[in-house]
C-alpha cells in the first residue's frame, strides 16, 4: 500500500536539491538515504541525501543533478510503499 509522505517544493541551489513539505510522522525513515519514493508522475526516485536546513527538509534524488531537473519535480506528491 502507498501513502503520501511529502510534496516537492522549489529547487534549492544548483546541485538538484529540492525542498520537501513533509506529510509523514516518520520523515527520518521515509526520507532515509536509499529510500525509494514514488512521485505521482514519472519514475521512482531514490533518496541520495536528506537534511534539515533552517527547519526545511532538503532532499537530493539520484539522477537529479541540477536545478533544471529539480524544478521539473516541483509540485509532485511523493508516496512511500508501506506494510498494511
């Protein structure tokens, strides 16, 4: 079963980081390095890095290497696969 765990916001910097509006009570688990998340549209995304920046979660996904690619994800809801 999949549940919504976040929504991608704006790009941050030039290396492909994005802000994420967290919608889960377990962000450290859902956005752990190596976790696979499923956007509404497009291919699954694997977390390469996640960190807090002044109270905002910043995430970098594998294969999203620049600001242009990061901006293309803006507004996407992210789902995680969970056990029922």
